C-alpha cells in the first residue's frame, strides 16, 4: 500500500522513485502544506548569505575546519536555533504529543523521531566550492543508531551553555555540519522549492553523482532513495489539490 495523501511538512519519494515527477511534487508549495513556509526559507537564505560572506575571510577548506571565532559562534547559534524551529514546526503541525513534557520543553529526543518519518540520516549535503575532501556531509548520520547524539548539535549546546570553556567547539567544521543539517531539514520538507522568483546564474556548479541543487542554489543535496514502496507517495496532485483536505498528519 502506498500513501495517497502527503503528510504535513514531509516530502518523500513518489511511487516511481522520483521526488517531483512532472509536477507531482508541487504539493510542497501549497499553503496548506506548511504554516508560514516562505518565512522558514527566508531565514535560511539569510544564514546562507552570511555563510558565503564568511568565506571572504575563511576559505572553505579542510585546513580551516578547526578554526573558530565569534562570527562562527554567532552563525552557529542562529543555525541551530533554526534547526530547532524546523523540528518543532514539523512535530507541531503533525499533532505530535509527548506526555512527559510540553512543546516548550521538547529536546533532541523528540526531534530524532523525525529520522523515521523524514529519513534525515539518509540525506547527503555537498559544498560545491571546497579545497580538500571534507565537502560532503551526512549531518544526521549519527541517528542511524539509537543512542548516538549529533556531534554538531552537542557542540552547539556545550558552547551555548558554557562558551568560555567550550568556545573552540563552535568551530568552522561544526558550523558547516550544522548548516548542512539545516539544508537537509529544508530539503526533507520543501524538496527544492524556495518560494522565490527564478533568478538565472545563481547556482554553483553542475551537480553530479546523484546530487541536485538545494534550496538557495549554493549547496548540493542528495535525496534519500531508501523509501519502501508502501511509504512512498502515490497521487495525482492536480486532482488532489482540489480536495479540501489534501494533507494528513504523521503518526509518531
């Protein structure tokens, strides 16, 4: 059995194995799919803009992964706060309830439930302009095992709560991994739709090896191909879009 209505804020492979298939991926642009979707995209685009400006001073290269600064720390804080905002939005809009704590107190143990519903650990994100070999990230890979924490999210929390002793942990590598995590989260909801007018000449390089241009045009993303047939989407969006309730909530 396939899924005949998409879940809120959740993109998946379609029955044919693609993600968009001649326009059937347009469900992600429907205003009923996600509350304030364009605002989440705008917040990411600002982060990406500031990251690219940071590259004027720190070359995106293996040799610079351990460098740290207040600019890196500030951008890491903003990025991880945005990651948390996305996780909470997905959970809230799909009626998630934790009987032991309210939404104001949800933490990474709640957020990691999205790995099952969105296959976050299967996303790969690539930096197109990079010196060295460390330009491909699987930011949620640690969630493939039940107990592993995300190293970049752990570093964010430690440097947030005790910056004096953990300042070096908010380094360039942590920042790149965190932004890659945000790219994966965006992609797992909106595919490549950014609610922006088309602008020519803003993409960096031609993706290959199964990667595609991600939202914002800079990063490359490789979408999961490991959805089982029964968990894939199967619908005609042109027909379904006229339904008063074309979307459904996930079951956690």
